[in-house]
C-alpha cells in the first residue's frame, strides 16, 4: 500500500520573490481604468452571445468601446507626462 503525503509546506511556503514588487503594483494601479473598461466591454459582448442583438445592446457595446479607447488614450497621455515615461 502506497501512502499519499501532502506537500503543504512546499506549496504554501512564503518566498519574498513570489510577491509582486512595488513597481509592479504601481503599474497595475496605473492600468486599472483600462482593465475595468475592458471588463465592461467584455461583459457587454457576453450578454449578446445567446440572443439576438438589440439596439440597446448595440449602444451598450459602442459605449463600452468608447470607454476602453478613452481609458487607453488617458493611459498613453499619462505615460508621456510621468517622469521616466516615454517622451
């Protein structure tokens, strides 16, 4: 009979290099408006998968696309003005 042993310590052991750095967290926070807008667009598109697209659905998707473009534009403009950004 073979015994199954757990490797709990190896899986849950804390290693400092596994955590995101402050720079990575700042980058995620900077991109959060874009991520949120893309999620809203995806939600609007998913709602239309199992039914015919109505005029309201079309407007909802169009608005969501505009929000994504505006968030991306804002992010790219902010990257130029942030010290160390691409200028």
